[in-house]
C-alpha cells in the first residue's frame, strides 16, 4: 500500500468509526427515523453526481424491486435498528457489536454459499465472536432489559448486513457498486421518510444535532463510500475490507474520549473477541499466516458487508 492509500484507509476507518458518535449526538434532539432519513438522503445526494457521471445507474430501473429489497435488508432496517439500539447502549458498544457481521456471513454461508464458506479456524472465529457478544451484553453492558434489547438490535443489524451481502452478490453483482449503493440509499430514504414525518421533533434541532446529521450523512455515509470504492480500485477488495476491523477501535476511542463512555476489561475483552473472531471467519486464517491463493475462476469474497456502515 502506498502512503496515499494508507491515509485514505485510516481516514475511512475514522469516518466509519465516528458514525456511532454522530448518531449518539443526533439522538439528543431527533428520533431514530429522522436520523435514518437524514443520513440516507444526504448520502444519496453526495453519491448521485458520481454515479451519474460514471453511468453507474444503468440497469437499475429494470430491477427496482430488487434494489428496494436490498435497501430494506442492508440499509434501512439495519440503520433503524442501530439508531433505536443506541438509545439504550453506548456508541462504542454499538461500534463493537456491528463488527460481528462477518460472523453471521460465515454462518449464513453454510446454507447459502457452500462453495464460499470458510473452514478451519473460521469455526474458532465464530465461537470467539459469539463469546464476545455474550461478554458485552451479559457482563459489560449492564442496565437491565432495555440495554440488552438495544444491544440485540445492533446485533440484528449486523445480520442484515450479512444477508444483504449474499442478496447483492446473487441479484445485483453484475452492476456497478457505486450505482447500487446510490440507489439503495435513495430507496432507504424513501422508506424512512413516512416514519420521520410521523416523529418530527417539536422544536428545531440544535446546532450540535444538526451538524452531527450533516456529517453523518454527507461524510460518514456518502464520502465514506467514495473512499471505500477508491480503495477497492487501488488496493483490492480484501485489503480494503480490513477497514471493518479498524473502525471499531475508532468508535471506542471517540466514545471514551469525547462522550466519556466507560471502557473496562470486559469491553476490551469483547472488542478483541468480536474483531478477532470476525477476522478469522472472514479470512479463514490466523493473522500471521499468508493468505491462501484463490483460483482465478473462484468467486471472490464480497465486500458488500461494508456497504451500509
């Protein structure tokens, strides 16, 4: 990786890790549906000129129902679950739990993609990841049923990311990714709009919440995907997808330093177990061993689990 690629990689990790901070700040003045509508609408506006300029929207109109289904499973529903979940749990905890998406991808592949499922240490990764979720929700979170429910909502959002990856590869894998993301964001904004209108705040949001929504939508969602696809083109999907293992660290850093969220031994243990388990399930190897050579004809691992961070 060049110095430019490293800078882009770290900046993208910082942006995606900050998403949970911005959600937390926005929720002080607006409801979860408003957060979801604002971030998806702004992201669509940022991505639309790029998609149009590159002709990336071609072929999407004929598959509008497929795009709508993808938008619901991988964008609208997960974003809504995360926003509702963060009403009860910290931003750093949400950032860690979302990193469990590759674990669900491994489990779903047993049924949906037998040829592409991981083997060997991938099973160990699943056990590690599930142990991390149990540690965080059962020991670290505390706070009773409301906190447990909030954490489970975020975990369920990760399942949506994993399901969406398979659905995308099977039904829209031949289309330009940035066009698919742009259309999915627009469709998700349309889905969230009725709920946002029904739950508008009685007063205008403050500057902090407004700024958080603007940065979350335009930068944390829109600009982040521009960077992500730039990295895919420059360094390849496997290396670009490693951002999923760095972003939770930024989420914890922001939550602890800027919001004063607690960070104890259980949080640290849960972070290591979930991120490490996700690495093993996605890579199918321990970090110090070289990546296995994949035949050219074999299907490449999808990076779609990162599409909706």
